[in-house]
């Protein structure tokens, strides 16, 4: 039997890959690295009774030592009956009420982690807040629990991708993954999570450049591709580079004297995420800047005017991939979608402490009620923390 385990954050991306390549074996989804694998791939020999015979089979003798053999069910009857309350319900899923009671009663790392794992894997997006609470209790008890720090990051990123994100969720995910990696730098998936959203200078390969090819190939077969709830973009589809391109000195600051009216009413909300959360002197980072209309203000993007522009000031001795960026506009005249712009930086080798990169956005918005349209500027401080 062949069994796959995918550590992908988004299960439907794995399903699209399986659809494209015609995988016909079961694939388990392990976004929180429940198996605690430090690297992939791994080989596990499981016999016809579900017993693990070896986790490191020798490929040269795999046929003779395992595939051609018949094994006895020698583990039958050796497992003792569980003691205490059952932590699974009648369907085999975790009994969340029993796990909650166990965690509160014992207040042990393993109890809170078990509750967090059950909520993260079985509870869906509605359980993310409680999963975050459970994992937070783990790291309060044991601040050196790297897997719990990693799983906190997974839940923060899941909430960022959900219908109910909170400000700072993306940066919290990056910071918690960074904390896990700081505790133990030997875990492949912990490092990959950060690289997935990080600068091209630190990427081993393009993680999701195959998505479009897969969808086209599936459609060519007359099938409907698996729908992606979160479409990869930016860093996730970018290819590695060895150096940032030289700055285009012909590009000019669109509002050098700061004459454009400021968005004092915060009609547009901004959120900044820096990946990695702490940048080593002389190294690179990718800045993700999210702009979304404030739902309390009832304003929308005016797509008949100029696109959203982002100006990145380039301080002395810094390198910036793009000084002036534009966000794509949808074809409709008005819209309220979130817009994301990203750029990369290399901080000076002499950088220390926390530095602020001046950035501002220019955009056209209109009032939903009165129809008044405005051209505004939003100053967005980007804070860069330099690793000690």
C-alpha cells in the first residue's frame, strides 16, 4: 500500500496536484506537522495489518524483506485497554469536550497540545480562536516547545486566509514560525513556511508556479480543476533570484512635496507584514502590504481612475526591488476587494535595532451613499526589525 502525507497549508492545492498527476493513492493532510517530521520525503513500511514494520526500509532489499513477505498480526491483543475517559466520540473523531476537560483538569503540555491539535485538524475555521488559546497555553508552560510555536503560526495564517481575519494575523504567523525555527533550525517545513512568503533571494525554488499549468492540463482533459480557496500569488509563485535588479533612476516620486490630501478618516485600512519577521544585517526581506476599504466607512475603489500606486522611499545604503508599484484593477467600474502589493528590500550590513521605511499609497475612492469621489494619500510606516 502506498500512502501519502502532505504538509501543505491548503489542502485543495494538494488535491489539484493529485488531480493533475492522476495520483490514485490516499493522501493524508498534516498542515500542523502532527507527525513531527524534520524532513521529507520519508518511507514507512506498513504491513497488511496496519503495523509499522520499519520507518527506514532499505530500498535495495525492500522487495524481498517487505513487499514479498506475509506478516502475522503479532500486535493483536498487545495494546492495553484505555484508562480514563475516552477522548474520541462514536464517529472516531476527537471528543472535544473530553479534551477540554482533560486540559483544564491536568494543565499539562500534552493535554493542551492534544486539544489544540484536535481543534486545528477537526474544528474548522470556527475553532481557530480556541486552538490559538490552547497552543498559547502550551508555550506558556513550556516556552521551548517548538512544535507548538509552529502550530500557532499555522492557525494565525489560517485565520488570515479565512472570512474573519484580524489585523496582525499574517505577521503573527511569520513571527511564530520564526520563533519555532529559532528554537530548532533543523525542521524543513518550519523553514519552508517562511520561505513561501519570503524574498526571492532566500527561496530554493518557485513553490506554486505549476498551478496554472495544472489547471490548463485538467481543463484540456475535459475536467473541472479543483477550485482553490486561496490562490497563490506574489512570493508563492515567484522564482529565486541571485540579486535584486538595479533601481530605475528615471522613476519619480508621484507626490514629492506631500500635497495630496491625507486619508485622515482611514477610508482605506492598511496592514504590513515583513517576511522574515527579523532581518539579519545585509540580508533581504519581502514586505507584504494589504489595502482594504474600511467596512465601517462605506467607500469603494474607483476603478475608472488611476490604479492604486505605492511609493517606496529608498534610504541611503538600502536596496529596494520596486520604488513605484501599481495594483491591478478589476474590469468593473467599482469594487471593494482587498489589494495586495509586495516588494523586496536588502537592509544595510550596518543596520541595527528597528528601522522605519517610509512608504505611501495613492488611490481613488468613492462614497457608496453620496457618490463623492476623492483622491487620497495614506502614509504607511514599514518597521523593519534587525536581528541581533
